[in-house]
C-alpha cells in the first residue's frame, strides 16, 4: 500500500471529510437501491407502468454505490486528487 503524504491538518481534514462523505453516500444509495428492489413485489403494477423510469433509477443508485465505493477503496496515489 502506498504511503499518503499529508501536508497539514487542513489537508487531512479535507481528505477525511471527503472519505466519510463517500462512505455515507455509498450506504445511502445502496439502501435506496435495496428498498426499491424490496418494494417491487408489493408494487409491481407501479413499476410496470413506468418500467424505463424505475429501471434507470435502480441502475443509477447501483452505479452511485459502486462509484463511491470505488473511490473509497482505490489505492492508487493519484486517486486522492479527486477529493480535493
């Protein structure tokens, strides 16, 4: 694992806040994704009436989850730049 050079407390705070934000938002999008999946059986008629919308919505929440987690677990040194 590459060592991260942090110049001062302010930079550390910025990186920590960005990291925690990505973790929280990944969880948020995953919970929405799962809740919508779980609601499908009960509200299948609603899903069927707007299938394209719900398909895109589910995919967007899934993609947002994976995107956030990808940023959290990316160990490439250049990945830190995306949080600044």
